[in-house]
C-alpha cells in the first residue's frame, strides 16, 4: 500500500508559477513510476506527466510540454510538478498517482494508487 498526499495548489494569475508536491508513505515510493493527472470541471481526468522510478525518464502531455517539469526525490519519497507560465486552461484538480508497472504509462487505469488531489485555479 502507498498513501499519496498532494499539496501546493492555489489561486494564481495567468503567467504565474506553482510547484505541486506529492508525498508518499507506506511502501517505498521508489518502486513506482509516478504520474500527475488533472481533472477540470465537467471534463475527464487527463494525463499531465509521468516520471520513472529512478527519475531518469519523463513523459509529458503536449499541452504542458515546455511549461511543466516533473521531478522526484526518492530520499524524501516526494514527487514534484513545477508549473510555469500557467494558463486559465490549466485550472483543474491535480492528482498524483503511483504505477507499479515497468514502463511509463499515460492511462489513468494503469495506476495503482491515487492521492486526493489539490486544486489549481488560474485566473486570466
């Protein structure tokens, strides 16, 4: 079992930056690939970014590529999502998730554990 707790969300203006954190407890987080997803009001949950167990490999959704950076500190059992140049369309609840599989995966159904989410609101 892995417990995930997100933090760092808030209300910002377009162009601002935020850094989300996801603290993992329970089974060692370094055994899992870690992903960030988001869900905007009235929309389905969508993939944002994923990072491999060791942190060497990453993958991003086209909509955030070049603006968001995922990273992890396995010593602290924490995964981060640095979000720069935020846009109103980035407004959503952001979730981190743990995937026990070997490969980087973008399907939400592939992930074994989920946090409760942190809300990000970007005003224009």
